[in-house]
C-alpha cells in the first residue's frame, strides 16, 4: 500500500528510459529500414552524451 506512488523519477531516470526506448526502436527498424535504424541510433547516442554530462554534473556536487 505504501509503494503505490513510488519515488518520483529524476530527469536522469527519464532520459535513460528514453535512451532505452530509442535503442529498442532502432533495433526493430534494423530489420526493415536500415537508414531509419541508423538515424534512431544517432539520436540515442546524442541522448547518451547528454546523460553522461548530466550524471557527471550530479556526481560533482
């Protein structure tokens, strides 16, 4: 009962979830449309660099 609401997701957690979704979508597209798959993978990599910057900034605090 006390775990109904859980803890709120941080911006970092949301970005990681979005990264995972982009990776999964890229994998699914790789079976049908290689070019679109590469674009999604590029989006995921760009997001990962943002995640790394944010996590480094938080660890420096």
